[in-house]
C-alpha cells in the first residue's frame, strides 16, 4: 500500500511526532510505501520520504497559522493534489485533518484520524488561550467528521474523542523505541555534567506549559527536599510559554535544573541518570515520556487518571494532592537507594 502520514510537527520534542515516526518505520517494515507530510521536520527520514510544507518561524505565529491553516488556500491547492493516489492517509492532529478531509471528499482516499488528545480549554490560565482551544476542538470536529477510521492512543483518549467529536474509535497505544530506551544505559555523563554525584535525582520530560503542572511538581519537590536535602530535580523540555517559564524560574532554587531541549540521541542518558520519573501533569492522553522512562527501567510517580493505563512500575496519586505526591517520591527515592546498597 501507498500510505501518507500527516503530522503538524515532525520534530524531536513532539510526542505525536515520535509516535508518527515509529508508525512510519513499522509500516515500512511491513512492506508499505510511506511518505510523511508536515509543516516542520528535524527527524531524519528512515526509508520514507518527508515533505515539508513550511510555516512561520515565530512560535506565536505558528499557533495562529495552525489554527487558521484552512484559510491558506494557496498551500491547500499546492499540497492537496499530492495526496491523490494514496491508498490511505493517516492524520495526526488538526490542522492537517483539513487536508485529510478534502482528500477523502475529492479522491476517495481512505482517511484515518489518529487522536493524541486536545487539552481541555479550562486548564489554560488565560482567556485567549481558552478561546484558542475551543476553536481547535470545533475545527477538529468539522474536519474529522468524514474519517473512515478513528484511532485513540488510550481508552481515556477514546472517551475524550467521543465527547469532542461524536466519533467512535479503536485504541492503539503509543509505542516507544526499545532500541533506544532500555535498562542498562550509563547515566554517568549527565550526572557529571550537572555535578549530581550520588544525589537522588527526579526527572521530568515535557514541554513547559501550564497544563503540564511543572509548577506543582516544583512545589512537591520542595517538600521532598525537606526530607532529602540533597535531592535534585531536572526538567527537560522546551519553554513554550515565556510567562510560565518565568514563573517556574522564580519558584526554583539551584537544586532545580532546567535542561531545556535535549536532542533525542541524548535523551536516554537523562532517563538513565535519574532515580525516578515524576509528572504532575493536569492532563494527558498516553504520555510518551512516562513510557520511555519505564522502558528505561525507572519507576514513575504520576497523578492524572490517564496514567492508569501506562503505569507498570510506580505510583498513581490522586490528582492535586501535593503532599501525597511528595511522600510517594520520598518513599520511592529511599527504596531506590536501599536497592542500590543491596546490589
């Protein structure tokens, strides 16, 4: 089969992109011809072609452009005909659902929508952000209404997709690259880079957005330090919202390390360097970073309901209970330390 995968950002820091990359590789191994269409890409091709459609460089204008992409008729007229002749189009996220919707109508191509979730508007602190997300839900509903197949990456996501669009879907969980994320990787280089020594280390990986609850994680970490003064928190991720990043920096002391964006070839070393992975995210569908952490042999401490489908080694705390979350981190760090002494 000839299959087109459409994903807005085919870049390393994007969870949907990491899922789409693995999907593309799997389909190629199955003998299909695969092409990826995207606005931006920094993931190298692996026996599949990548077509970059382009978008503004500014993060602010990228958000505006993605919301209003259907109005860019020149780009629609340029790229839509290139989807003719495919047996299936798999679209990860709005706004490229616009091209999937049109290709289905005009070329009768099989249209599959792959749902990674849309953050509930009420979780954004600013009014214009909430309006933006409501519009994204509306435009998603309109552009997936004629999909032949809908896939959600978790049962939690399946329910959310039904609520937003009315679509019934099947569940296909996100995979991780087990050739890159596995136990036994040496994290010494990262520990030496940040002068951690043998200090207990908590890791978080994800975009620095209010919905990710990094401010709550820092609050919990301060409670952890009361019991384990040498503990360190390392936060890996791109600061998408300047006002939020400023807030996080103001909350933090030198024991909270903001590592920024980490290239994917280095990311396994960060998982290897930590003792536990922790997330106070207020919303998730099927978190790729938590999956990578567990694949790397690290326990996770989390509190959102959707993690119930992910967690294998770790603790799920009731959402919002910072004290219990901190206590779970303390107990897990002590358990890890005890196990190391036994070894």
